[in-house]
């Protein structure tokens, strides 16, 4: 199939398949988006969002704005057009009864178990939950309006102990791990069972006709079922607790996906890389250095990448510090050290002239 705003879509799909499999694709997988000097089509008139909730969930306006973006930007290398519609990072907690608190920047969640787990009892799938229905409706609208000119992403529902942290509050959950570990394990098991009751209908809503999908915010595509998995709460626990409470749940989740990538968030999470690499079913690692830290090209992060490559998993590395010359230098070092296979390099938006220069370098020297 072709895609309206993506010239080399079939080639890009093959490159993604090779990246997941750590097989050779010549140069690394690359996200390169160039600003066009003039739009390729007339722009549609945009309407202001009325409220933060409208900003997050007004599918028709989001589709219109994204189309305007695609008319003014060129998807080069392995960039592909995809639109996210999220109720924040971790909407599973809203499907389970928490109220979302919308802001223009993000969405927070009401900690409905703050006074104790007995206040919410057993977690159950509720097809009539307001936010679950609202989110599905928004995705359905976006999918219809997209006309397959671009992909609608699987949303950031999140899983496991991060959802428990949203429901309970992180500080209280830390004490729970020590005081009532069996209760927490039971809730994690409940969430493991529930996750795909929510994931599968969302995947079915947004997947392309060939069954392929894209996951929100991470610029990743898979020929089948795909998710970013995570545990940001892990920054607050020991590697022993991670192996006890988190690792089995992640393993279970990855077993039921065609492709999976772990979102490692910030220096306090680095201590869990060894445990993550023990999960055979996990395909790739995405590293977010965190605020005020150097980007993914920083040589101080190489010890993380060394472990990922030793475990034969793929790497997702975002390079953004400095200018084009700095980006090329960082990427050059990474390709020399790790080779191009299983390496996904993501660059900031740039002018078309810079993008052409970057691609020439990649085709010449990064094979």
C-alpha cells in the first residue's frame, strides 16, 4: 500500500522489520523530518481548542492540524506520518475509575486508592466507563478522518506498577511494597490480565489493513501488535524489588506482543538495565536521559548501550544537542561503535538542505 504523505513507505516498513530483527538494512534506521519551503497543498483553517480536555481529545481538529503539519513538512529517511490521541500518559487508570485532570501540557490522574486498596477492591474491565468510551470514540473518528493517509497511534495506556502508582500515589506504594507485598502482587496480576482487554480493542481500532501499527510518541512501527512498555516508578525501587514486582509482569506483556520496546526514563532507572536485558521477549530499549542531561549521543550513556547490544536487542537513540554538525558527529561515533544494524537514530526537525546533507552522510558512511 502507498501512503499519501510518505514517498518510500514500503522501503521504510522493510527497514523497521530489519531493525526489530537486528538484521542488516545498510544505514541505521533514521527519523528525519524536514521543513518544506512552501506547503504542498492548501492549508485548512485551524480552530483554537477551547479547553485542555478539548486539546487532548478533539479528534477532528487534531487530524486537521496534523494534516497541515504534513503539508508543510517532508517525511524523509524512515520518518512516517502518525498521529497520537492520548488521555495523558497512563489512560488505563482512567478506564479503571480514576478521573483525569486535564492541563494544556499533560494529564494527571486522581489517586483513588490513596486511602487504601480496599476503597477500590478488585480491578475489573468496565465497557461502560466514560473515559474508555470517550477515548475509543476519539480514536475511531481520527481513524476515519485519516483516510489511511497517516497512521493513528496506539495510545499510551501504560501498564503494571506505574498504573498502581497513579491509583495509589508513589510514596504510599513504596511503603506497600514492604508492608503488603502480596496485595501488590495480586493487583499487578489483575492488571496483567486486564491490559490486553483494553489494548486489543484499541489496536483493532487503529491498525492498518495489513495489521500493522504504530505506538504513540516513540515514532515506531511494527508489522503486528506493538507497545512501548515501561516502569517509571522503578526509579524509586531496588533492582531486587524490580526483579520481584516488575520483571515478571513485563515478560508476560512482551510475550503477547509482536514487538516491544522498553522506555528507560532517567538516570535513576539505569540500575535496572541488567534485569531488563534478562527479558528475552523484549526487542529494544529506548533511552530518555531526562531534563538537563545530555542527549542520547553522549558517550557517558555508552555503558547502557553496550549492555543492550550484548543482549542482542535494538537501540532507540535520540540526538538533539547542538546543531547539524554536532548531530552528525554523535551519530558517526554511535555507528562506528555499534554498527548500523539494530540502531535507530532520531533527529530534530530541520531545514530540507540540512536533511539532504545528513542523508548524504548516512548513505555514504553509515553502512
